[in-house]
C-alpha cells in the first residue's frame, strides 16, 4: 500500500507542491530474516548468561554482568555483518 505525500519546494518567488508516493515500510526496516536472526542471537546470549549465573553459584544481583559477559563472548566469536 502506498501513501501519498506532498513534497514542497520553495524558491525566492514560487512554491511548488509535488505528490510523492512512499511505501508504508521504510527502506531501512528490518526484514523478517533479520528479526529472526536477532531473536536467535538474543536466545543464544540468554542461554549463555544463564550458564554464567549457574557457574557463579546462582548469585543474585549480577544479572546485567552475566548478560554483558555472555554478549561479549557470543559476539566475539560471530563474524559481524556489514550492511
């Protein structure tokens, strides 16, 4: 579905309005595959963070540190995609 917008151009003496068609989804929107990859990555990080929580004797109050450590481990072994 396309939405119609008007682009306005103003010069010193005239104003021009031109209809412009744009898509409902911006070009930079993540694709379904991107979202699935993100969900999978977060699941992997969550699993590792829980393993770290177990390894540390179920110590409460370290959840953020467990997550950050897990994230660092996982992201350091995954090749980064460049858009």
